[in-house]
């Protein structure tokens, strides 16, 4: 029996597909046209396409908890090496949930919720929380710049998106 969310997916997709044109959207090339990628948080309050001016086919958008460069590295390498992107925009945001807990807190909560049987799988799992927003952006930029998997000619920049105003600001 489909859930309400699954039913909504089907109904919404039918509406979307009814105006989808194979000649335009259906024929976009695999590599992103503007040769860049965005790493940002999975937070439901962020609409990267609208907030950052990304049209269908323009860029890759990689989302994970906290907009973590470390967590996104596999996708970044694929985007650059296989699909030709040449720029990375790293965008974290205000009021991020990753600011609210430590690894220890997350481990304890998961074990409490799922039982001691998950201890082995939790061992070594870094939830990648951070205590300070701008520093987390700087740390991820340093990680990307230090990685031999990110060529030196790839432009990398860091940003903070304000969920209250919808504005971005650079972090140097």
C-alpha cells in the first residue's frame, strides 16, 4: 500500500512530466553545461535551484547533512574527473542541525533508538558535526584545497546561506 508521500510523488511527477519536453529537458547532455558543482546541506529549507540560480542541466548539486565536503568527495571526484566540472561552490547555512550535537551525542541517540546491536556499525562513524559555522566552511575549503583529488586549477569557494533571509555571503 503506497504511503501518502509516495502518492504525492506520483501525482507531482505526473504534473511535471505533462509539461516536460523531450526536445528540451529530455535532450540535455550528461555533463553540466556551466561546469560547476554545488555542495550544500540536505536541509529542506534550502532550494538550491531557486536560491543559487541553477537551471536544469547547469550544475551538479551534491547534498548531505551539513554540506560536508568530506562526505561529498566521491561525488566531487566523479563530477570533475568524469563529467568535466571545474568549479566547486561549498554552501553551508545558518541554523544548521549539525551545529546542535556532537558525535558522542549522535552515537548515544542512535544506540538508544536502535539498540546495542548497532554498536559495531556505529564504530568509527563520523557524523561530521561542527560547533562553528564559518570555521566549518573554512575547514572544508582547506580539506578540498589539500586534497590531491581536487586539481589546483579547480576554483573552490565557500559560502553561508542565511535560512532567514535567503541571502548568501562569502566566507574567506
